[in-house]
C-alpha cells in the first residue's frame, strides 16, 4: 500500500483520520474497508492489491486509536455510532457514490452502525468473521450469558482484562505471548485461553507460546508488533472499555427499532474455526438482513489474510450482483 496514496481528514468531532484512498474506474464501486483490533489499514493489503487492479475505488482508514489516526483515551470516543459517523464523513469528503462498506472484527461492529444510521448512503454491507450486530441494547453482562448459554462455553472473558487499567503494560511486557494468542494457528487456543475469564492474563503472565497463523509473514508480524508497542495499547483497548462500561448498549437504545433491519445487500463470510465469533451465533442476526448471502470458510478469525484468495473471490462475485 503506497504511502503516497494516504490522505488525512479531520472529522467533525475533531479527530484526524489517516486513510488509504484510490479513485474508482468508471462504473466501478468504491469499497470502504474497516479493520478491527489490533489492526491497521494495512491488514487489508491483500484485498487492496486485488481490488485495486480491477478498478474498484478504495477507502481504507486506520481506525480511531490506530496507526496514523488520532488516539484518544476516553472510551466515550469509541461508541460505535460515533465511529460510524466518522466513516460516513470521510466517504462524503471523498465525494464518492456507490460505496460498499466491508468490516472485520470490531470493523464489523462499526459497519453495523453505519448500516443502521446511514443505510441509504451505501450500496451494500459485508461482514467478515464477526457478523452483523443489531442495536439491541443488550448489556455486556447479558451478552456474556447469552453467548455462553448458546455455545456452551465462555467467549468474552478477555473483555474484562482488556478493560483493566493494568492491561496495556501487561500486554507490552509480554508482547510475544500476546501476538501468539491473538494470531493463534489453532482456533481451539482461543476457546481455552482467551474466552474464559482470567485465561488471557494467565497466558500472558506465564509467557505461554503457541504457533501463529502462517499466512502472515515474519516481517509483517514484526512490523505490526513494533507499531503497536510504540503507539501503546491505551487507545486501542478503549473499544473494549466502551463495551464493558455499557456505553454502546446505552447508545443502542436510542436507535429506532425500524433501523435494525438491513434491507440493502449483505454478504457474511464466517470463519469456521473462530471460537469467539463462531458462525453459529450469527444466524439470528442475519434474519434481520433479508437480502443476505452467507458462506462459511475453512479458516480462523483472520479470514482476509488466511483465506485471501477465497475472500476476494467471494466479495467480487457478490459485488457483481449489486453493481
């Protein structure tokens, strides 16, 4: 991703976003790629390379708290509806029409709010690994109970650690173990060392190790690790603090019920080996997306890197149906 293709834009909230941008060829859609935690715009590099050479327009931001974008440490800045508004302002600043928003991880959560608040502004929405998250107003406590009951095991215990004041320093001190766990090759590692309450902190402080996803090069791991350590985790972890403080659930209650439905085209690509966001928990929310296409890929959470060719092919085929 050529550094000369990055731009900067200050949204109405006063935060400055850095984003990669390429204009669309005539008749082509523009794709807004939205990353999650702990990522950067460059995590979409394999999608950028693929769709750029096919003439699609691209807007790929470093999300708030990451990379070249502002890094506030107030969790209230990370309410998903506000992040969604930031993205729409960037799209409007680029003066592009025919835009499709594509999210992964927390990016899927933010794209969900883009769909709720600004559905008419977009041609469609795609959710990778993490599915559409309707604004139900459910608290984190209720969500943890629901997922544990539905799956038979705990998935969100790590949110508690990520929200703790000591988390940034613990992560930096044990950064190799952190990267091993977040990019674990074996999806079962998440079930036993990420989801259960207290397991993530125990894994880090014992300097435990596990093989990482092989689709990411040693150089890319090193660069990502270096950037995250230098920039710190205080801002990125605010995504979790906004959840555990129920800031998002409170905001969700203000969204009209008729906004829950996403009638525009939706593509969901699930990750079969994602223990925290397994496809089984997405089915209910997809009922709110009557014009959806879904497919589960034989991959882990980092779907756009682990199965880039298939992800790109699935997205392109879907785009052609709505172009």
